[in-house]
């Protein structure tokens, strides 16, 4: 299955990160931007999630599909790169303004690219 097929519109997800000491943080995130068959990207504000990724690049994303019951995916990820500019960041900010709000869009200051290490079903 292709990565783009895993994330139908209308779903929601949670990214879990951990700091250098292993203290876990979870945050609600939209569906990812599929860069290629091994890479996903999300926009980040200057908060705990991106701070954790800077010291520990491993993360997990739990995606709940827009359906009744428990359908979705669990992804193991490794952050490859973090940028504060570029086309992808602008694309994410634009989409955030449409889906959430202009205020939420202005809070997105970084884009992080992740290698997909593993994909497992939700159940």
C-alpha cells in the first residue's frame, strides 16, 4: 500500500515524542504531507514536540481514519530534517489557515521531515 493511500481526508492523528530523559509528550496533528514513499512532513509550532525531536529524533504517529470503529495506522518515525523556510512550510501554513484558522497557521514556524521506519495497523 502506498503512503498517500493510508491517510484519507477527515482523519486525525496524534504524534508522540520523548525528550532526552524519555519523558513523553503527545499532541494532536493533522494528516501528514506525503513527500515520497518513505518520507512524511508535518508543520510544527515552537512547542514541546519539536523541542523533543531536536534531542531525540524518534517519534510515533497514531492515525485514526474517518470511519466508525477502530481503523487506522501506527507509524514509527525518525526525523530527518527540520526547516524554518521553504515551499513545504508555506504549503502547510496555507492548509492550516484553511482547515484550522489564520491564527493556527501563524503559529506554524517549522516543517519537519520524517523517514517512515514502520507502518502497523491500528488493531
